[in-house]
C-alpha cells in the first residue's frame, strides 16, 4: 500500500544537534511501524536531499536483509524486498557508507524513478540497538556527489534515533499485543469451554485462531493412522470438513514425538511438508501446533498467513497457548459426548434407549406435522418369558442382544431402532408409509426366524404398525395406535 508523504526541499544543513533533537521529538510520537517509517522519510528528506529513501531490517542469524519501506518523489510504500545482508557494505562493516557516483556498481539497493531517472549517489547508515545491527536507512539522490561527510554523519545520527524509536515501537506493539491477548484469552477460554458440542468447539477453535493471530486460513485436523482429517476450518479458502491429507514424515514426527509448534517461513518452499500436503494449503507462511490431550497428540491446529511479516516465535508461543486451551475444551466436549452416548444407549443391546427414542420421535413427529411421512413398528418377542424362565437371565440377555443385532442390520441409517423396554423394540421409519413399515416388520420377522440364537430356540416376533395422521396431537397418540395394532396382531396369533 502506497501513500504520499510531504517531502519538502531540504534547506542548507543547519545545526545538526538541533536537527536531531527535532527529529527525535518527531519519531517519539510514532506509535506504529507505518507511522515511524513515514516520519523517518519525512524528517530525513526535510534536512537531507532524498530523491530516494529506504529502510531495511536485518536478521543476522540468516544474514538476510529486507527492505520494508521505500520512498521516492514523495510516494511512500511498504515493501518486502529481500537481499543478502553481507553483500551490503554498510551491513558488512557496520559503518556508514557514502557512494558519490555509479551507485548501480555498489552493493546497495538501487531505486528507480519509474524507469526514467536512476539514483546516482547515496548515503547509508546502520541502525544499532545495544551494539547489534538491526537495519539500515539510506538516502539517495539523482545527482552525483550529492552528499557531504557532514550529511553522512547526520544520517548516522538519524539512524541511531531510528533504532531506538524502532525498538520503542516494537515494545509498544508487544505490550499492546500482550494486553489484547490477556484481555481476550479469558474470553476466548470461556467461549471455548461454553460449548459441549465437539463440532462447535472445533469450529470455535479455528475461528479464534484465525482472529487472534490475524491469519488467512485456519484448519483443525484430527489425527488418525497416517492421515489428518479436516475437523473444522475458518477463512475464505478453508477446506471442507472431512477431507484428509497424508500425515507422515518429518512434520508428523515433530508434532507427535517432539510435540512442538512448527514455524514455516516459506510454506510452499518448505521440504518439511510433502508436496501433496503443501498443494492443499494456502498462505505464504504457516504455523502448525499440536493439540495434546492427556500427553498424547490427537490433533493439530494449522494457520496459513499472507501478511508481510513472517510468523515470529511469539506467534508460535501464542498459538501453542491457544492450542492448550483448545485441547482442554475438546477433551471436555468429548467426555460430555461419551456420557451423553452412555445416557442414551441401552447397555445390553447397544441400541438407543427409551429416552433417546423419545427425543428422536419428538423431532420426527414435528417433521410429520409439517408434511413428512412417518411410521413406527413396535416389536414384541414371542416366548421370551418362557425361554428366560427355563434357561436363566444370562441366556435371556443373549436373546435380547441377538434381537438388537437383527434390528440394526435391518434398519436404514436414516431411521432409528431402539429398545423400548423389557422385550419390546421400536423402529422409527421416516419417509415411510404403513405399507412400507409392514414390509420392514416382515423382513425382521424372517431374520428372527433364521437367526441361530432366536428362531431355533422358539423365539419369534409379533409386530404392530402405525402411521402418523393429522388427527394425532402428540407422540402418545402415535404409540397408542401402534400398541393397539400390536394387541390385535397378538390376538390373531393366539386365535386357534
């Protein structure tokens, strides 16, 4: 993004101490990088010829310098232009440098005036903090021999002020970020643990990570044997839930064994991720944090970023803290889901119990009142009491389990079969007429007769069928109807 900076023709060099004092005052009012860089350009151009101007930051560990701001002809622009730090004399020596002509032959960044006029001379000075070189500022001119030793010395003084101001801005940004994190983290944790629905928790984790670290894509993966499945996503390019990628190799080892956050400065140029994984992800840089539950990594949180600045170690630590809270919320939600399942499941047959049946029927009955067809079948085991009395309760339990197997195999996934109580079972058939329900009952009866633990031991089944009608006011009316049909079927069975 570019902007205009008021750059006036520099006057004759005044008292350098007064100039530096004025510049220092101007820089201390800067509260962000953008404000600081614009102020540096404006104040430098006010006292030194600056047809061109740039600021670069230096990473000594990587020997990489990056032009983060340039100005030319009053136009200012943020940038990300990397170059080898040791190729620059000012970085290599740590001393101010002046080039009087043939600038293109020197190891400095050369700016062009829209391709019309090249800068010819330049002065550059290092920015240092406690003896460590952190960057360079440079003023350039379209003229040869544009600068004097006094202006080089003045620029060196401006660079010293710029280094201090840059650190102040960095500290302010860090403090502001930590303040925002401290304010938000409690709210974030409260929001994460407020839901006990696993899918909702995962969706909140992705959305929160996207917002907190100002990323462009967030993905929550749940890990399986050699695969990572998308459980939630946030951002314009987030993948659909359910998609899988290979989870193997070095990145899998780091997450599973070292259990540490991965920081990728170049997402698509990194060999850490397999090509088929990189092709499914978005962003120029990325962070991947493990989701650890009870010392075991069961998932991972991915963030893809397109911002100018690469993710920092602080970003990685922040994501790791968020992942820790997310793992706790996920564990709570899973535990609740397990307890919910136990409370809604018959422990003997592993079928939904009566409470689950009532909840399901309430929803289906409401849908039937809106026009959807609904039928229920009530099954009652024949000769179960006699068998139970003759062979004992354990044998009777085996019969109930076998009946649960038959009903599970005979019922479509969109329907529900439940243990109603004792030796009675219910099938809830959506989008099914009474005739369809009778066909279902006949199939179940046939399978009961052929099941080795049922038919050969004299166990049969009698069924009643009922279809929703508009005269029914509630679920009780539906069950009254099916119970009456079952009574008629039993009477017909017992009639000589």
